[in-house]
């Protein structure tokens, strides 16, 4: 996978940045809006935000 197009956002989720519509702050943490919601763990939050 191309590290410039895909990013790990949770231990169970890797997303394509081509499909990320927005970052949604939630009480339990952040989530990505991609037509559905994908959780973003605190561990991967900074890496994800720096690539978006």
C-alpha cells in the first residue's frame, strides 16, 4: 500500500485518504467521515492529522 494514500487510524482500520470527507470530534475521540464513520484512536490521531 502507498503510505501517501493510506493511513492507519486505529488498530483495526486503515483508510484511503482519497475517501476521507472530514474529521469529526466525538466525546469518545475523533472519527473520520467517509460516508460512514471510522474511529480514530489517540495513538494514530497525530499521524492521521499530519497527512490530511
